[in-house]
């Protein structure tokens, strides 16, 4: 990526209040353009190669939780999802009310406490105010056990609107993570959902400090 593009990535700002009222209104109005309607193909492929069904798994900013549904279908037993939107969380609690293998939390990710082996990133990072990205990385480090993994997708593109979603680029993201994580995979995704082809990075980051 050229320096001009990197500088553009680094100029991200946001003056919007992205609180629970904002996100709840998005769900109430069904303004959920980020919703794929299914588990993201790269994450599905990653889940398919996991053999330990007892991994402690967190999905922050979980949305409609297609990834959680797929994990449950595959026999995983310790899944936690968290979102800030009350309307959404009420719907998820109803959907999963008979399943003891998933915990559904209404709350702010940055206030959450726990220890996890694996955290999935799927359109959560891009929904946050870019000024919170360093806090996001620090919180991921806190929540993961040593050797735990942060796996998922980051947008490798810019957006015309002021956000959310907020875009970015590989050169912007890598410095955020490199002090706390080893990069097992950090590259352009080759099996994205068709509408996102060529615009996503797949990440598999291992906590190392």
C-alpha cells in the first residue's frame, strides 16, 4: 500500500456517540447492512478445523450471532456472546433460551470480565470509534489466556460515509497488535463472502505477553 493510502487510513476520526441507544436504534429500524445473514465463510472454515469442543469462546459485538449458532451446531460447549443493544440481546436470549452451552450478555465489551481461549472478530472492530482501537487491543489481551487466539476479519478498505463501519488498512492495524500478539496469519482473505471479496484481511493472532 502506498504512503498516501496509509496516511488516509491514519486520519480516521469519529464525532458520533456510538452508544447502546445508537445501536439499539439500528436494530429497531433494521438498519443492519453489515449483517451477512449467515456465518462468514472464512470463520466457518476456521471453525471446521477446530477439534477441541470445550474451548472457551467469546464473540463480542455479536450481532445476530450466526457464528455462535454454527459453533453450537458443531458441538461446542462454552460460548459467550456480548452486545450493547438491548433489543438484539432480548431476541438472542429468546432464540437460545433452551441451550445451556451459550451465555448471552447485555453489556459493554470494555467492561466485560473473563478468560477465553478464543475470541472471534466479525464486524466489531469496524463498528467502534477508531479512537478506541488501542483500548480494543488491550482488552483483547486482557481477556485471552496466554497463547489464546484472536481470529476473524478486518476490513481492508475505506468507506465513503463517516462510519460506522470504519475502514482501515494492514499497515495501520499491525502496529496496534504487534506488542501483544504474534501474527500467525495477517493477510488478504481469499474466501470472503462474495460481496466483501478483496476487501477483508483474515487474522489469526496469538497472545504472547
